[in-house]
C-alpha cells in the first residue's frame, strides 16, 4: 500500500484521508469485492446504540435534485451484536474502524463507548449528536453547547477512545457547539451531518418519507458544509472529517483546503460504489502534479490558520482577559483589604454580553455534572453570572445575595426550598469570603450547596471550600497586608477599584 496520501487525524494515523461515511457503507463488509475496507483511510460504521433500534418504516430514502433525503431512523443491531458478530471480521480486514455512536441519553453514549473500547479493535468513536430525523437524543444534543459538551465529557469519562463529534449544521451556532465540545475534551469533529429537509409526494399529497423530515445529503449540501468546515477549523484548530456531497477528488480537495484532514464519502457510494477509490486516484494525481510531499500542506490552505487553539478551558478564558483589557497593573486595595500590584476589572468582561455568555458557557461545561436546581451569586457580578449560568444550564431560578449590615444575605423574597440543590457562582475569588457568606445564607435558608464556581481564582490555592469548586482561571498574584506592601513603602498612590465602599 502506497503511503503518499497518509495523514494524521488527531491521534489517528490514516493511510489516506478517505473515510466511508456512517450509514452509507454498512458495517464495512457489504461492499467487499468493490471497495476493500483497508483501501480507505477509515470505515465509519452505521450508528450504534446500546439496544438494537428498529428505525423508521419505508419509504426511508428519496431522491432530490443533486442529493438524497433519508430518514432511516438509525436502525442498527446494537453495540453488543456489532462487537460479537461484525467487528472481528471488520478488524481482520485491516480496516481502521471508527464506530459511530448514537443514544437517547448521555449515559447511553458513554456505555456504548465503554463497550466498544472493551471489545478492542476500534480506533475512535464518532458521536452522532446530530441526526435530524430521530425525535429523542440525536440532534437535540447538538443544538445546545452545554448538552453537546456533556455528552463528550460522559464519553471521555467512560473510555479512552479518541472522540470525534459529528456536528449538526443547523444548530443555532455550530461553532459554539464545537468550542464547547473542544473544551470538554473532544479530539475532533465531523463537519457535518445532513440538513433537515422535507420532500412531498404530490401524487399522494403526503410527505415522501414516513418520518416526514429527513436529512439532505449529496452535492446539494457541499458548499454549505465546506463553509462550516472552514468556520470550525478556524475556531478550534482541531482535526476535522469533512462530510457532505463529496463525489470527486476536486470535492475532497475543497474540504482539505477548508481545514479538514479527512473527507467522508457517503451518498456517492450509492450510485457509484467505487467512488471512494476513484477519488483516491484523483488525489494521487493531484499530489503528483503539484509535487506535494504530503497532503498535510493542503489543510486549511484556502482559509488560513485557526484563530486560536480552543481545546483548553483556561486558555480560552485567559484569552478573554487579554482581549478585553480586564487585567490592570498598578497599586490596588482589593475589596478584601489586601494590597496588590494587579487587579482584574471583572466588569470589562461582564459588560460585554457576548464575552460573558462565552465565559459562562465554559463555567456551564465545568459544572454540568453538579445538577443544580438554583444558581446563586453574590452581587453584583453574581447577579449577571447566576442569571446567565442558570439560563445555560437550563435551571429555572437564579438569584443573588447582597450585603446587609456588612454580611451577604438573601433579600427581596429570594428563598430556597428545604434540600434544594444550589450552585454558587462568583466572578473573582480573592479570599472567597463573599462566596462563603453566600453559602451560609443559602444553607441557613434550607438550601443544599452542590458546588461553587468562579471565573477567576486569585486565592493562590487557599480557597478550598467544603464542596466541589471549579474555576476557569487561576491567577497567582501576590497580595500583601498594608504593613507589608512594597508599593506602599515606595509611596505609589493606591487605587481602590470595586464597589464595596460605595455600595
Ligand atoms: C442513508 C444514510 C444513512 C446515514 N446514516 C448515518 C448514521 O447512522 N450516522 C451518522 O452520523 N450519519 C449518517 N448519515 C450521514 C452521512 O454519514 C453523511 O454525513 C451525510 O450523508 C453527508 O455526506 P454525503 O453527502 O457524502 O452523503 C447517513 C446518510 C445517509 C444518506
């Protein structure tokens, strides 16, 4: 096997960038004699669920100009039967196997991944959180950054297999979903699944498909998914499998130049079963004609490099500190009374709704497992953060504490039911005093603290509350008592930012 088209896809080394798209190549064995599973870079299996799924009644596939609309309903034999009967034969062919996973809950996704890893022979999982024609699970997960990230995190916790997330092109903002998944530990993405579509049989006066809505695939969607590939590449820099309407080498090259490192062939296989092999030949020709040492040099060529690497939460959050000018240098008296040479003006972050939203998304990802019923923050940053965090976590109530006689207290009729699960959120932790007073006020009212989080922790590791605590950024600035402050000794004028004295 020639190695001229070999490419790195995150942790996977593929013999070439051609991947057989999920659902269009069965379990890799149906096309033997036409396309051998080890001739392509990887075989992506049909979506696998924990239990067998029956799928929708026919008709399930209808032609459409420049494409097809399908609503198979993720029919599959379930992960156990796959592992027992199909996987050994597929692995024996020498194929690189990427298992596509579906589920109705994040626990199901995690369990399927766990069983696949235990079976051995699977190189990675592709999480289908984006199927447009199933009612439960499926696209619902890809619609919300927090939900999508929670699936990734659950799968990550259950298995060590590399995780590729198949994005839904019609999510309100697929880039936000991708960033959330990256922060939750995704290794890469498949961009993208099919587009929700409706075809009507005018003779019968009914939808052409039993399920009514199906997913549009084929050349009709290619420019849309190429654009999305470029957006996800620029925003995350993570490895991408481009998918949608690839029929020729030219199409595959478009995806590579938009930032993909591998390209899936789907619908084309239905009407030209050896399409993948023809595309590979075309790619070899191109590489030879252009005198390229490898395909690597093409990745993202047409759209430029990624804006930033989005894989780590702290890196993403710290980038906002820099960009907004929230980090000030000088001589400051902090609300705790301590002196410092640096001060974080959190309102440079919070005054921008888009920045606050993005930062809180990272908090939501860090706290999804705490499952709060109420979110509470100390005023004033806490008002904004608690509201936005509750909104993103899908929690129905958010409120704040404020100072009464110098101590944080619940006012304005805010109350918690006995045993209600409360998540606390703070903007900046210096000593953690306001947060702990808030915890006491909530507990005195009967609430149960399930955890706390902050945007920034500058306690130098000294804040260790007796409940789970997550922070986005740890800033280890020195602080001094007035008597020990070197800036006071030098006579540097002191500024007193913040609102404690005023409010
Ligand atoms: C009949 C059919 C079944 C599919 N089944 C799945 C599936 O089980 N899981 C999945 O993630 N994508 C599935 N897809 C989506 C494809 O993997 C692919 O992403 C999409 O069809 C776009 O590529 P294409 O235009 O080359 O077909 C299916 C597509 C078709 C046409």
